[in-house]
């Protein structure tokens, strides 16, 4: 049996060097390590101590590995970072070794000893956990003689490159998205309030509120909520308060999971009753019901920067091993932007003309006792439309009549002003002379008709408004205003256009908006633009043009495309001007433009069915809106409280659901021409 001296003699080194090579107790140059290993391998019978050592795993001297040490492998962010970094590290010629210490100090110490006692460790990418084991982390990292890169947070006293997500900016985006969607009461729930990421996220949340002039009580920020029980307690505290939030920003992955579970367990409708945004995207966020809006960290960029930094340091150390002071001088911190991924867990709160929140028509339901009281009152009503030449108005009228008929409310007259403010003023004066108990009307012009509406407000007749409130009226001058939820309306159109543009690799869009100061249409237009800007950053908004009336949209479209012929997609406020715009585009030969608009009428439906320019529609449900108006009037007649603004949810229409949507909107079978057009549309699968 050979001895250690025999190995030393064959290798031409000292006995001590052989011992250090075999036991990995000190750094030995790769050249000497190879000489010792070659000497051992040449012996027919290696020494006993070498035989014993060989029974344990031996790492070849030329095998170099990079370690990724994580604190929570269950966190999707850390799992995704591991997957991405592994491919980059292996492409650089290193073996990738990942280990998780489960936020436990004893695990951390053990893994540190196992992974870094070998000279083969070339570098470390570290994802720190909570501050509770910071001493163990600092103790280990200070002893390492290899390059280190940290992802996610700074470590006190550690000199290394840092790669961070823009936590503050991400929280700012999430909170601003909720504010622009009409929310003002926004709560925040997070874990460790002293962790760097949570501190930054709280700061971003507060800054967004401050920048938008919103002040919230301190108890709307709930920290130290880590376990499911703690998050449930936070949600109970918020949702049972006298003034509960309409939205929650969950700042951590585990927090968002617990918030979703609480919502489901307590039958809270998301997003109608409570909108939710989470920080950290995860694989199945788009597949939940509803899909969750999240702030996504840029995993690819974070991993790329971390590995790139580490490889640069390894290369520098190999080239200049004694230049430690020089290496320290190049330390840097990289902050990577986040992306807001808007899905269906956030809800656009419609607002009335005085900023009041839109309330669901569900609150207008009458009891049997209420109905008997109304039926015994022998009430009279009148309806004054701005125009009755479209299905939208006819369905409103039918919805009103059906409810009034069931309640014994007679209708004195239904008028049509043909968009003429002077005619409507005269019609309303005439209706008022009959002393109806209630008038339901849509103003043709908020300013020109204001005097007659003020006169109605001063009379005994109750006033229910459709969509718009005339100038000069206060919230006490009318029962309610009933409309579609304009924020949801605009959001659905904007998202539909964005999805179409992205799917077809198109980039340039424009807006053709109504120039009148109607708060409802303005809300819709702004909501559409918000979604396109936030959710589709690759799109370029080329221009915004305004039309004064439907006919004027024709000339404005000619002007728009005369100046910007590169436009590929066009948002238009509603279907009437959209039809005029399509006539202009056909004249120009631009029939490949994607148009997104509002309201379902036969001409736009047929265009969509044939695969024409109309790619996206969102529609009101005018029959249901008419019912809501009649129910609001009935409640007011027996002095029951009615919210000042009622918002009815729209529906999204695509070529695939066009026929079903027609039936839902019009309460009748779709025309045969639509079915034929869809069956002949080459862009759609055969029905």
C-alpha cells in the first residue's frame, strides 16, 4: 500500500500540499492539483486516506460551478429566476447548482459549508430572504473569496453588485391604474414592513395617492400579514369597516393568494365589489376567475444582468486576482423596470357628473308590498327622447314601458326631438303642462336645454335622466341619472383594440372622439385610452381628432388619414360616426383599418360579420337600462332612496359571439343576413 509520501514524491510536491489537495483544506493552484491527482491515479494501490476519501463525492479539478442560493423556492419569482439563470450559466460553460435554505439559519449554514468548501465554486447569485437571518448571511458572505451578485435587495455591509426590480415604480403603476379606473379607497396589504422591497412598494403606493390628491387613513395600509390567517384578519378588518375599500393592492405573492382565497370564501364579487392587483406575476394568474391584474417583474432582464455581472467579475478575477480594491470600485446597482399586466380583476368604477360612484341597478328591486303601493297610486309618466330613430332608443322605451305596465303606471306621451334642443325644450314644456308624476328624458344639449330642465326641477314632477345631466342642475334636482358604466365601456373597447393590434403585429393607432363636453362619452374615451397606454406599451398613438356631430366624422377622417396615412387602428366614440368614418376610409382605399367602437346596430354588426373594418364592439344593454330607469322612477314615487347615478354593465362583442350578443342586446333572434355573413367569413372557423 502506497503512502502519502509516495504521492508527494511522484507529484514533486510536499506532503502538506498532497493533504490540502485531498482534503480541500486550502487553495492549491490548478496545476499542482492536477499533478497530485495524476500521481494518485498512477498508483496501483492508492494510500488508505485516498481510498477513504474516494468513497465520498470528488469534484474534478477542472469542473467550475456557479451557485444560486434562494430563500423561498415556492415563490414563483425565485423559481423563474432559477430557470432563466440556469440556461445562461450553462451557456457560459459553468455547471449551475441551485439550493434553497428555506429562510432557516441552520439550512443556510449547512448549504454554505457544502457548496463553498470546494475551490471549484466560481461565483454566487444570491436571493436573500427575511432579515431574521441577516447575521448568518453576512457572516458567510464575508468569508467568501468568490464574486457575489445579489438579486432583490441590498445586504448591509456586503460589497457586491445588486440587481433590483423597480418596486416603488411598480407599486406606483398599480395604484395609479386603480385611481384612473375610478377607485379612491385603495387598501394595501403586505408582509414584513421592514423588508426593502415592501418599504419601496409602500412608498410607491403612497406617492401615487399623494400625486392624485387622495388621502387615506393609516389603517388602510396593513403590514406584517404573512400567513393566510393574518391576511384573512386584515381582509375582515377592511371589509367590515364602515367605509370599506373598493380595491386592494396585495404587495406580495403569498398575500395575493390569501386575498383571492378570502374573496372566494366570503362570496365577494371580484371585481364588481372589490378590485384586486397583486405584485409579482405568476403562471396561472391569467387562468383564475377572474384573471388577476399583476405587476410583473422582468425576469429575463434581471437574470441577464445578474449572470452578466457575475461572469464579468469571474473574468476580472481570473485576469487580475490581486486587484481586489479595483474590483470593489466597480460595484453597481441595476434597477429593472416592471410591467403592469391588466386583467379582469380590476374594475372601472363609473362616475356620475358629480363624481359619485356608479351603483348597480340591483339596488332598485321592489318588494311585493312596494309594488302594491305603486299600483294603487295611479301614477302618470312621460318620456322625452333626443331621437328615436335607432334600436338603442326603441329598446330603452320598451324596457321602460314593460316595467311601468307591470306597476300600473300610465305613459302620457313619448316624444322625439330629432336632436333639436329648441324642439326638445318645447316638447318638455308641453309635457310639463300635463303635470306627470315623472319624466324620463335624455337631453339633446346640456346647455341649450338647461332652462327647461331647471323648470322641471322646480316643479312637483320627478326627473329621471338618461346618460347626461343638463348644465346648472345639482344632484338634488333629479332622482337619478342612468347610463352604461362608461369606464367599463371604454376599457372593453380599448382592450379589444389592443388585443387585435398585438395579435396582428400592428402598432399605430388613432382616436376619433366626440368634441362635445359630455361627461359620459368623455369617461368612455379616457378609459379606452388608459387601457391602451397601460396594457399595450408597444402601440403608438399617432393622433387624436374630434368631430362635432356624426356627419362631421366623415370629413375629420379624411383629414386624419390625409395627414397620417400610416394609421392601422382607429378608436371611434360610437357606431354612428364609425359608419361615417368607414365611408371616408373606403373612399381613400384604406379598407384594411381595424376599427373599435361602441353600440350594436345592424350596419356595424353586418360589417363585423363580413370581416370588414369593424373588429371590436362593446354594447350597452338598452332594454335593461330602460328597466333600470323605470324602477328608479317607481322607487322615487314612493319616496324610497335612489342612488344619484346608476351604471349598467356593457357586453363585449367579437365576431365569434356576435349572434349570441345580438340576442342578448335586442331580445330577439339575430337577422338571417348576419348568420349568412358569418358562415361565409373566411376569417372565422366554420360554424
